[in-house]
């Protein structure tokens, strides 16, 4: 929690895992308002997978220690093109989740459909629509790189979901 | 490296990742001789996957800190029954690899076929044959639990492979 005047903002990190590129995006949330903090992409060299998993873990650990998010969000993956790509993606996702929980940051999960619906309004949005809407929603001068945009979208989805129980009581 | 008289033994941890049970087995290797140190199974409750990944990571970290293996071996997985099971297995494997590399232990990978061939003599061995041969090779009073036996088999495979470059030069 970050003190902002009399109200408190919650810092959320969204992460988009991949065995070649892992995107991350951090926002501060206060009520229904989301403020951009930072985002980036961890680009992984074509080395052995254990080395790449270590790079994901260490780089995310550094980001988490620097920005101290209170909560983390990772896209839930149900499907993959093949069992082979699922194994690679799964391992990257495992490294991402462990980087968060080992730093004491709880991980929430949402499906790609839920994230797209929260940001673009439809579960069938493409990458460009997400980049565009993230730029608009977070008032950015330019669209973020696509993996960073997906990570920010996951964080925004979680920010909206945190409000939902209150709305449902009306 | 552990001093044993005038020669040095190398301690190897083998790990068999799984999202329900993760086996581990530690041996000391001196030349072609393998000595059993310990083995066990991390049984995971039916909770959310991030919690299970955290348990794999923290339990393995504890084992690694207690026994200080110099090298780690994890079975390489190419195939899975489905993309869904590959994703779960992949995430468990990611948590395992990160637990090793974050403690400074390098990870080697062998296929299931290589491990079976090293321990049983054929790449098509079943779980019971592996448990039996691990009991014989490591001179144990009883066969280890099957996931622990698979983990010990991975460690034994690596112990043999470390000798092979010398044999190949003859």
C-alpha cells in the first residue's frame, strides 16, 4: 500500500510469461483509478531453458524488490498450440509465479478472455486493440510494447475485479 | 564437493517434478561409485497452483540448503498426454529449475529414455524396474517410493554421463 494523500493506493504488477519474452507492467490503483508506474520486457537469449528460467526469476525479483507491488496478476493459460509449446510456456509461468511468491507477493490469475473483456470490452480482442486501449486507459504518450501491454492489461483487469464485489452488492 | 579420504565426492540431486508429487533423491558420486544420501517426495495439496508452486520451491530450497548438492538433474520432458497436463507439468518443472539455479546449483537435463537406459539398460523400462534397479545399484534395504526412485535414477544417469567423455576417448 502506498500513501497518496488521505487515501491509499494499491500497487499491482501484471506479468505476461513467455520463454522468449516476458512482459511486466506495474500500476497504482486507487478506487477505480489506475495510474501507470512502469513496464518493460525481459528478452531472453536463445540459451538452454534453465538459464532462461533463471533470467526470468532474477529479473522479476529485481523489479519486485525495486517497486514493491502488493499483488501480482498472471494470465491463466488453459490452451496452447501444442504440448511442446505448453511445456515451454508452463516452465516460464512457473518461474514467474515463484519469483512473485518467493518475494511474498500473492498471485491472482485471470483467463485471457477475462483480461481482454476488462480492457477492450470483448473477449476476442487482438494485440493491437489491447495496446491501444492500455495507452488510452493509462494516459500514455505511446502504446507500450505488446508483451508489456498484455502485462498492464492483466493488472488493469485485476484492478477492476477488486471493485466488482462492491458493485455486485448494489 | 565433499572430501572423502584423499578423493573427492560430488553430490548430485535428482528431481522428478510433478504438480501433485515432486520426488527428489541425493547421491554422492566418486568415480563410478554412487552412494545414497537421502530421498523423499514433496506431496502437494489440492490447492491453487501458485500455492503448490511455492511449496515445491520452498521445500526444494530447504533440501538444497541442508544437503548442499553441487549439481542438479531434472528429467527433460518432450511429450505430455495433453497441452493441459503439459502446462501443469511445465509449471512444476519451472519451479524446480528456479529452486536449483536460485541456490547456485547448475541444472543438467536428460530425456526419460536416457535415464531409463542408464539405470535399467533399456529405454522402455517401467516404474517397478526403475525402483528395483535403484534399490540394487544404491544398495538400499527397500525400494524407494516411485517418484523418489525416478529422481535417484536421474542422479545416477548424470553420474554415469559425467564419466562417459573419458570412456569415449579410449
